[in-house]
């Protein structure tokens, strides 16, 4: 894996999310975790192009299955970023490719 490190897997709550800054990205990234699985998305709701977090870094997650936009209550699945409910139903979050290395660091994949 030769991408930029975002955070350690233990920094992301199991069944939750963490907002991280990426040095060469214009926007922050939301890293989501369920057990050893991780996904990452650009921190931008497709409804009005606003961040998913209202308070910086505070992402609402429910039942280790969905993220919720703090502005419009849109719900996005962990595993593919697809909006299943809310004003942008059917849209999706922009995916950021990530990998977990042997040291359990999450990094952007190239």
C-alpha cells in the first residue's frame, strides 16, 4: 500500500465513523468502520454539498449500518455510501479508496 495514511483502525469506533483531514484533498474524509471492514467517503452530502457533520468531527451513525447527514437527516449505508432515505435518496457519497495494512493503518489506496 503506497497511499497516504489517514488514521489507525483503532481511532475509528467500531460501528462508527471518524472525520479525518487529507493533506492533498480539498475536503475532509469520513472513515467508517464495522469490525475489520473500513470504508471512506468525501465528507460532503450530495443534497446541498455540505459536510455530513454539523459540529466538526461529529458524525451520527446508527446500528453500525448507516451514517446520517446532520443537516438534512439523509441516511447513507456504510458499505457503499448509497442514500437510502432523505432528500437525496438514491444518490451516493463520493467513495475514497482505502486499505488497511498489516499494522492496522488505514491509508488511501492509489
